[in-house]
């Protein structure tokens, strides 16, 4: 994805998360909306990290092709651990509502589908 593609993805994900949070606020209240914003924020962070990793791996791959692929794999593992930790933090420590949190994360991931079409 080019720089404009990453921006478009993050914008799309942001709009999806804010829209879902607004709907939850009207239907269920502020607590569910906050939980959704947190879950959407996790998805946005993950996408931003992916974009940064792709750019840096592309730069490294020009000089050392195998190293770029290794960077992408390491980035995937890193994002997985961070996302898992943020879910645990949000549900366990912050006591956010799990369903809106995970639901907003999933809805934000739909941004990949909308941007690639």
C-alpha cells in the first residue's frame, strides 16, 4: 500500500469506528461507546504499525531481500502480541464491555475490504 493507501485505510477505519460508537452511544449508552472506541483504537494502531513496517521492510529489501521478509514476519508477531495485550488491558484492567470492544475492532478491520476495492 502506498502512503495515500495507508491514509485512506486509517480514515476509513476511523469513520467506521466513530459511526459504530455513535450508534452504540444512542442505543446503549456512553460505556458501550467508549468500549467501541477503545477497540477501534486498537485496530487503528495495528493498521498504522502495519503501514510503518511495510515501508521500512521495502527500504531494507532493496539492499537485503531476505531481511525485508523477516521484518514483515516479526512485525506480524509484534502486532499480534500488542493487540492481544491491549485486549487484555481493556477487558481485564479497564473493565470495558467486551462485545462492543471486539465488535468495533472487527468492524474497523472491514476497512481493509473497503479500501482495496
